[in-house]
C-alpha cells in the first residue's frame, strides 16, 4: 500500500524557516523518520514537496490514478487560499489527511480558514513533525 505525503510552499525551508514555530528539523529529517514508521506499518511512501499549486493538484490526481491508500497533505499557505486544491481533493476518492506542524487555529485569523480541511477526511495540527506520524497511524485505520 502506498501513501502519498505531499508538502506545499515553503516547506522545503523547514529547519531554517521560523524554527520557533516549525521546529529545527528539515523536511529530509522528517522524511527519514517517517520512512522508519512507514516500514513498521507496511506502507510505501511517496514523499514530495513543491512550491507550485499545479504540481500539488497533479499529484493529488496521480495518487488517485495510482490507487494510493491515502494522501497526507500539508499544503502550507495554499491551505488557506486554494479553491483549486479544494476542488482537486473533491475530485478524487483517495482520502486526504490534512497535516500542519503548527496549529493554525491558534495563530492569525487569516490562517483559520482551510480549503484543504473542508474537503479532507480529517485533520491533524499542532504536534510538529509528529503530526505526520499520527497521520500514518490514521491512514492505517482507514
Ligand atoms: C503550515 C501552516 C500554514 O498556515 C503556513 O502557511 C505554512 C505551514 C504548518 O505546517 O503549520 O506554511 O501548513
């Protein structure tokens, strides 16, 4: 079973970017520990990052076409703006698990709306990089 782990804009800057909010691990660090967790759950991971909305939309479609079991999606700031991502998630049957390192609801009001969350199966936020591991456990239960 394959799980897509899709990351949006500026998440390539993890470790450097506002570490007091997002932690000091890089996306590669997170990917490495996630691979260990995936092995124990018998999952194959497809871990990707893009700063471009269209890539994320193409990958959501691809996950469906490849019969992925689930998609873990941290869409970064596109979470709060992208009707295109909302429509893409609604266009596929593959369940999407929304993840955020921080808890957007405890931050600025412009982060309170989530186009991803409105279409996702469920959401995990505020647990730092551990949220991705929680999402893998959640995917196992689907
Ligand atoms: C984020 C939260 C978003 O509001 C922000 O734009 C990000 C990261 C998170 O993981 O906490 O880029 O998705």
